[in-house]
C-alpha cells in the first residue's frame, strides 16, 4: 500500500521547480509509504508525479515507483494491490511481454499497453487507485477500484490540476486554496463524513469508485464507469428470483468464493495477520485464513472495560478454537484522549465515525508484528447485517398503514411528552423497564413523519436531521441513487443495502480503515469486497441473507464449518465505542472547550442547538453522542488539521 500525489500546470515549467514542489507534496504521505520515495516530471507539460512506497510485493528496486512501461508510453503512480496479478502476468508472458521483477505495478503497465486502460481496469481484481500519464495521447487517467477501497482526490485550483491519495499532499503547493465548501459541510453534519464525489474543500472532489477520469492537454475531462454497481444490483435481484439452488449448494459456493478471495489476499512478501472482533465477518476471514495457512496466523483484537461494548472475550474464544497467535488490547478513556488530537492529521477532512479510535489502535498493535492485515469489512452490506435494515423495514411497514394526515399529529403528541416523563414510564413495569425510553420515543416520533422509504433511510443515517440549524448552506449535494429508489417500497432491505454500498461503505467504513491503517504504515485488505463476491452476493434470495431472526444467514452456515455456533451466535454489537459515557467523563473538559459558544461561533456554527444537545447529553435526558462527536471532530479539524487560508 502506498501514497500518490501530483499536479499538472498544462504549460512548460521549470524542472527543478516541478521536482522540489512535488517532493514537498510527497513528503506529506510519509506514513502511507515509509520505504521509499519516487519523483517523475515532464517539464514541457508541467506534469509532476510523486510516490511514497510501502513495499509489500517485490521488495526490490524493481518495484520502485513512479514506473514507466517497457515501451516508455506510460508512466504510473499507483496505490493498492492487484490480487490476480499472477494470472494476468501469465497471460501477458504468452503475449511476448517480459518483466524485470514481480510487482503488480509492472503488470498494470503491461496490461495497459496490451489491452488499453479501460479493459485493464475491467480485468483487475484488487484494491487500487492510480494516476497514469500517456505520453502518446498527452492525457492523464485517474482510476479507482470497484468498491472504493483506495482513495483518490482531484480538482483544479488556480488553473492547476491536483490529484492524490490524501488532501494534505496538496497543501505545500503555492496554488493551493483551502476554502471550505459549506454545502459539503452541511452533508458532513448530517452523516458525520463528507459524501463523494465532494470533499470539504471547494473545487476538489473524490473520484467515485469504479470510475476512470481522463484529462487531456486542452483541459477537457471525461469520466467513464467501468463497473456498473446499479446494474449488478438489478441483474442480481432478477437472477435471485429464478435461480433456485439448495442451501447446501449456496453454502458450498460461498465457501469456495471466500476461500479464493482470502487466499489471493494472503499473497505477500511481508508478514500478515487479521483483525478479529469475534463477530461473524472477521471470524469467517480468520477461519479461512487459518485453514489456508501452514502455521498459526496472527489475530488482533480491541476490547473495552465497559459492559455492552466488549467483544474481545468472544474474539479470544474464536482465536483459541482456531489455534491462532492472538493479541489483544483493552482501550480506556485515557487511551482515547491521547490519540484524539492526532485524528485531523490522519483524516485531512472532518470525519466522525467514533470507531476510528479503536481502528487506529488495533492497526497500531498489528503493525508491531505485521505489515498487512485482513479485515471483515463489507459483510453487513453484502449479507444484510445492520440492525437498522430491519428497523427501517419494520417502521415503513407500520407507518405506511397510518394515514399521512395523522402522522404528524401523532409525532407531535409523542414529542410533547418530555424525555424525562418517558424515562419514568420506561423505568416502570408498564413498559417492561426500557432504559432511555425518552430518547427512543422521540426518535420514533421523528420517523413517523416520513412519507417514503427514502425519508426513513435518510432519517436513520442522519445525525443532524436538519444541518441547516448549524450552518448556512444553499443546498446539500447528495441524493439517493435513483436506480435504487424503485426497490424501496417492495424490498426495503435491498434498497438500504445498495444505498449503503455506494455511500456509507466507501465514504465512512473504508475511509476509516484506510486512514487509520495508513497512519501506522499498515496495509489493510478487505476480502469480502472482492467485486466477484459482491456480484454473486446480489444474486442470493432474501432467505439466504435473512431467515427468521438471523441476518447473514448464509455466511453463518459457512462459519459453522469452522467454528462452533455457540462462539458467535449472539446479538450483533458492531465496533462500538462507549463515547457517550466518555463525553460525560474523561473527555468532558476537552469537549466543553470545543463546544463553548465562542468556539462554535468562531468557526461559523450556530451555537444554540449544539449547546442544547450538549446540555441534554450531560444531564442524560438524551443520548446525542454521535451528533456531538461530529461537531467535536469538525471543531478539532478547524483547530488542528485544516490548511489555513492565508
């Protein structure tokens, strides 16, 4: 795994200036590639490519980047791993190509020479982002993998094209302007991340997953989607209706696909391990890794001392059964407090998934022993694992029966009863002693107003239902993919799965894992997101994902072949963090400093609604932990991580 950056002035430029400038830009990516640095410039067009390398395959100089193709036509800077590189190499050898080493970078270049860039991307199985200069066509192509595992930003500032793995690599350039995009910021406060294709800065975008962007010398731009996920969903759902296979056949197929994907991702010239939470996804990855390994694999887990958050005990039992070399770390409030100040430097733009803290710490622990770690991310989106899928479907099933004219009055009636009174009712036998009933009742009341499945989805994923209360912005730039909306009424779970796969998964989950792992120079791989497995999973009937009260039903059947069911059959916990109690405890003073009226107004925020939520949270009237964390991470980013406008 590596880091790439570069810029293009589109005019004759001084070679020394190009080199020294891109060298400063590349230095910002040191943690993404501590093993070596590479620079390539073409002065007549003002193009500069920079690279930092984390050597995983072919540790020799033959894998050094930037790299040129054998004919000299292409020059590339690339971040990622191509897991079918050995297969493609064999095909290209038969076509007469020769190779100096065994890096996948060389294979990508040879494939582009032989098949062209578009067809090459369509054949790649892996995680990747690259910038490819074509000396013949005088064009630059930016490409990103099918699922968006690897990041790639691009955009124009003062006539200069910037591109790179992280925003901070652009900061040293004299033409960089770090002006906040308030529209993107509004979306950030809704989701706790900035949704693609936008970034926190004006005129800088994230390249969408499965896309190629071609920029020519005359600055014309074209964008091509080389793997169409909405089409995958449509074709898969159509096939699931007609393809009748037995449970055993489907379990065998999934076991085979997982074994192939995980086996490919175990290829490495450096030590590797696996993140093990003890849940279904990571346990399956660890089990198959151990099956394919001749020695005990290394597993890594994070635990919490707070009740209701600690899965490390389950991970330890799974590891013991599999016979892995297991390592665990228990996270305290003080541990979190020590790393929070560094979060803006790792994420570059506001980002507020609270599990960013344990993800960093488990990455740091793993990096002490390995250079590559596999994770179980993606299983919830593929096999319908999130609790909100079922909650959303249930809410829509009931609310659609209530006449629209009655929904708002009923909602208002519930909210007219204060959370305190609801809590008192919840502590009585009347409701079976439901903790925080007031918080739950008020959230349910908001959902009653929803007039469509899309509105329910938006509410379930929104931390601030109305971000305009916080900041003035003309509009929010994201809407639900129209291709998925038509499934919403009749197949709410599939609608949510598909929407999450193109939004929450790449912009939150995969961003979190990439930045946290790269902060410690660890390569993170996600075998459940092999795009072939994604295509296959969408052909499954609903009963293979959800059966009775079980989600991920088919994945559970595979795991039962390796691990006794009693070690993983329990309610889903997720990679939760007790941030709510921490904000009332060790983090209270830190948070209060960032949430004062003066501090909020200084950064253009409306203090009143934020201060109200902070008060309600401290007094335990409501649990506003996630929406407050979003504000805190923005405030911290403004304080420590934002590139100032001079």
